[in-house]
C-alpha cells in the first residue's frame, strides 16, 4: 500500500515528509521551527506506519494542540504520545516560552472523510455548548488577538497578563480572576491542559487557552470588535 502524500506548511514554506524516514520538527530537524531555547531540539515527529501517518510528541515537556481545520475534532498531544493524521487538513499549534507556533499538515488520498451534520432547526441544543459572559469572551479574544490577526501559518507572541489587561483597560487582579473563571469553565467541560493538579490551575494556562480557543474556533477574527466594547455596551 502506497502512502498518501503528506505536505507541511509553515511560514509560507512547504515540506514533504518521506514515508520511509521519520520527519522531525523542532529547534533542529527536518523542519527547523525557530532558534527558541524553550523549544525542544526534536519536539514532533511525523512517520508512516501500518498504512497511517502518525504525529508523535518526542519531547519531554511541551504539548501540542492538534485539530482538523474545521475545529470539529481536537486533541491534546502530550509528551510520549502519538495520534494518527487522518484529516485532509490538520492544524498543529504549540507554545514554547512566550511564542505560539502554528503549522498545517495536508494529506491527499486519505480514506477518512469528515461529514458535517446541520444543526436542527427546532429544539434546544445543549451538548458541548458553553456560554461566556462578555468580559470572559473579551479576555479570550485579547489573548488570541495576535493569532487572530495573523494570516497563514507561522509564529506569534502571546500577550502577557499585563499587556492583555491593559488592552482591555482592566486591573491585573480583575484579569486574573476572569482568567481563572474561564479556565475553570473549560476544565469542567473536559478541556485538558488547564490544570496543573487538583484545585490548581496550570501555570501555562494562557498558552493552552489560546491554542484551544483558536483551533476549535471558540473565537475568530470576527470577534475582534468586542475588544472595544465596555460593560455598558453589553
């Protein structure tokens, strides 16, 4: 069985992994992402085994968010694990230090097909839905703003707590309180990576929140105008 063609897109460049040899991504490797000391020399590995392309996390500290480009299916790839790449187009997002990176994996000739089911015209829709207040959504958009404004794949800097709070005109204490509330909501919904342990939010929750919100289209560029709304506009 011949391998479906796999291509990777990053910063406008295209790469074609070989089905025979593993393809490494990191600070060094077949796809050199960035000279970022927070990034593993070898972080992600793409390989073809048993008729399937696989994405493996060969690092020891960082995780990656992997999602089909429609935002319908999302996985959190932690160190030592791997997942199959089966969608026609897959978004891979990860954060190293203050920088978030995004690349796309394109697969041709795959056997897996996605199907979109239209929402019913009547009746309540409750499964998988989560509501945010205006201020909570503003917080998410403020953190995701650089990624939402960027076109194509590449890298962006996640705003610091101080910068995001300033963007919204909030005190840092208010921002942190809202961030805790947003992460608690998503954690209860089953989103991984937002908790560092029992009753303890992860120290890198801002990065994980950005990865999740962008890849699942929890927020999009269409939401950017809400950054200029005030509580009185709600």
